[in-house]
């Protein structure tokens, strides 16, 4: 799967989760509907400014366009830090 196809799959998932049509997302983001269509199909790879715009329109951060590759990724729960004996009092 190419990077553009991967991004497109995530974009479609996020758009649907937000309950938006392609046209509604285009209106919110200021992009053309055909731009959204091409991005979702993986026919076009977005510029960074487009990612930021889409994230804002969807109400998510840019990190929403990144899937964790493994349980050890940045999305995995971080282990608790050990408290010093002084902090437990």
C-alpha cells in the first residue's frame, strides 16, 4: 500500500467517524470536493498544509493520520513512573 493510499484510508475513516460526507468535509476545510475524493482514493498525496487543514476540519490533531505500527508505538500506554519513597508520604 502506498503512502497516499494509506493516508486516504485514514482520511475516509476519520471523515466517516465525524459523520461527514465528502462534500461537507470539503466545505469545512475549504478544499474542493474532488480534492477530498482524490485524497481518499489515494490518487493524490497531501501537502503538510493540507493535512493540517483537514485535521482542523475534522476536529482531530495531525497525529490522527498516523496508525500505530505495533503495541510499542507512541499510542501504547506508557508505564507508570516509579515514585520515590519521599513522594509516597
